[in-house]
């Protein structure tokens, strides 16, 4: 069971996550940056990027596809080939050399892809053949989403096997744990929400059926990793990627109850809708229902993060854009130092500019 230290915690308190000890509760959120190399292999540039941010209590990598058929965006890393494993091993070695901890986020985009991105120009898969509104990011520019193919019942075991293979590969690559991406309108989230899941079999209908796939994925991965080295990310009311649910509080209360039985490392929640900032779900209710550590995410700054920890509304806080622009974010928070401003034009794709060239604090250490 993961546990919080007995003294009154703050943002800089260590945190026990199973057998791991996080140096602080300032977490680097998973951030898609579209800078993987050929064949979606992490490069030396990615190694530097993650090593620069090793002072985070925990790094959660950018979402990484579990198979070639799980790909949804150009230049995003995978964790399904030997070359990708080797590329990630350089990353984990560099982070560990600087005293950091790092989990990889396992990803299947579901319907948020395009045939031009997938093997043999196959259709994307989803719980149901419902075309999302919007456009796909492809190597040939923006293209309208296509209507996905509904996964057949007999294909579910193979999908779970892809998650298992990716989890095994994550061990080979030297990660400290894994996070299952079940948020933001991608495949597992598509199964959870009734706006995208219109199935009438054992994986559709009521919430017990809609969350069956996530439950089975978690169960399968517990054969590969100890449960306290597995996290799950959810986004109960995020509408990104044309996703929706008619009763998000009821739906995700049930999902959290189910996940509580798995003794996970943590529950990672995107609190609100990233498209408009709305917050209608009672996230404190979700935290109270979960029997482990709760990681809050979305729009936090130092002040709001400290308040959330102090008031026991969260056990740790994930920061996204602030970590993009401030590789030494924990040090800056500790010193109340000025923060670099993120350059949004360099968030997705490109080279070192806006990726590894943000300045760090120059701190003179007193001689021993």
C-alpha cells in the first residue's frame, strides 16, 4: 500500500510510493512534444530533456504507443520495438544518474488517428464506429478524422497483450514504473465514456461494462509490475478529442471505486476541462473514494499546489507547462525564484529550441 509520511506534508516533503521514495511532491506531467526520432525511437535530445528535469519527485514520460497500431501523432515515441527500448534505456539511465525517478505512460490513441499513420493504412479502432469531430495530426498535415472500426470482441485479448508487451518492454528499458493512459479521449477513455461507447456486449452499456477493459488491462499489468508501481490517469470531464459522458460524476465515482481494489501507486486526475477550464465534477469526492495516493493536475501553480497538499486535497501535484519552461522547477519553487515563460509555438515538434534550451538557475554552492 502506498502511504503518506506521518508528519504534516508540504510540496517539498518526501513521499513513499510503495518501495519508491519521491524526493518531493512536484511531479512532471506527461507532455507530448513530438520530438522522437526515426521509427519513433527516443534520441539523445530526448535524453537531455528528461535528464534536465530529474529533480522532479517523479517524471512521467510523454505518452508512448504500445504498438504500431496505437500511433496517433507524428514523432511520438513508442515502447514496442527493440530500438525504442534501447532509446528509452538511455533516458532512464540519464535520469537515474541524476537521482531521479521516471515512469513511462502507456498509450493507445484509439480513434484519434488516421489511416496514413497506421500499418497498411488500416482504420483506427475504437469501442464503437463513431467518428470524432475535428482533424488528425498526420505526417501530411491536418486531415479530417475518419470513422473508426469498432473493436471485435475476439480482438480484446490481443489488445491487452499489447499492453502487457509494452509493460515488459518498460522493465527492459529501466523505468521505475508505468502509468496507464486512460484519459483525454484516447482508447481506454473512449471505452469509459458513454458518448463514445455504444457497444451492447460485455464492454458496453452500463458503467460496470464500460470500465471492464481498463480493469482487465490493470489486472494483466499487475502480473508484470507490482501494483504499487502502476499509476492510472483519468480525465472525468475533459472534452478534448470530442469525448463526453452524460454522467461524469457517477461514471468516474465507479471507475475510482474499481481502481481502489488494485492497490495502485497513485491515481492521476486531470481536474476539469482543458478546453474551457470548467470544473463540475467533485474531485475531492474522487480523492476520498480512492484508497491510495492522489495526484492532481491542471493549472496548478506553487501557491495553489501548496494549498492542495496542506488541505489534503492531493498528495502530489503534476505540472505541465511549468516543467516545459523550467527544467529546475523544484529549485525555483523552493527559492521563490522567477519562472521562465513557456514558448507555446515550440511545444509540438522541432528541435532543441523551446525543448532543451530553457535556462536553469545559477546557484553558487558554498565550499565544504
